[in-house]
């Protein structure tokens, strides 16, 4: 967990969500035989690299437009901004390729891996919900249950994730209720 603290993803708080999510990531890499991970580090496909580059470029362009010139970010903020943009870009890619279709794509495992890469970038429970849905579609119901069980731990990390925003409580409740509903559906 020291690497997560170093990256600013984890503070001295309850770590059950992050720990369980990391265990799940390791398990799914093996269970799904995901070949684009080496020593638990992601290897990005050309498609993923392109979507990440496009996301970062679009973010910089938007920031420049808002400021009215070249925007430079404080060095302490850059990695957090990049992780968020990368996670969003990867999640949107996986959603476009697999998430919005009722039919299972032949290469669905590629996009399950993309969801895992997105989650590892910023620990979003919404990414896990989408991954769980994909696993249900692929008839990996036991693995989907594991994903939803990790989402149920998100309240232990929500304050860190949302920066203590009190308005996030309703969203956290909806996220965990979605996970509970999916687990009930799978029971």
C-alpha cells in the first residue's frame, strides 16, 4: 500500500475498499487470463494509448481555452489530474465497446482489462459497477459478485475519493444500492 500513499491515492484511513479492489484486480487478471498485464502493471494497447492521448490533449485544450492562453498546472496537481483524465478516457472506451451493447463482444476480455486499468488509475466505484455488468453478460457471475462486493466497501473510501464533499453521501448511497441490487439479482 505504500505505493498508493506515495501516489496520493490513499490516506491513513480505512483501506478495505482499496485493499479488496487490489485483490480483486489480481484475481481477475489470472481468472480472465488477461495478457495485457505484467507483474500487476498494465500494458496499454494502441487503442488505449490513443484514447488516453486524446483525453489529455482535450483536457489541456479546454484548460487553455478557459484561461485564455497556455495553462500550466502546479506539479502537485498534475498526477491527480492525469489519473482522472486517463481513468475517464479508459472507462469511456470500454463503455463504448462493450458497456452499452446487450450483446457480448468477442474481445470482451480486452475491455474488462480496460475497465481494470481505469479503476487502477483512480479507484472509481462506477467503473467497477460497469465491469460487473460486463462480467454478468459474459456469464462470469461469481466474479461479478466479487466486483459488487468490493463496491459495497466503497463507503469506507468515499470521503477520500470525494474529498470530504458532504453532497457525495447521496451518490455513495446510490452506488452501494446499485451494487446490492445487482447482488440480489445474482442470488
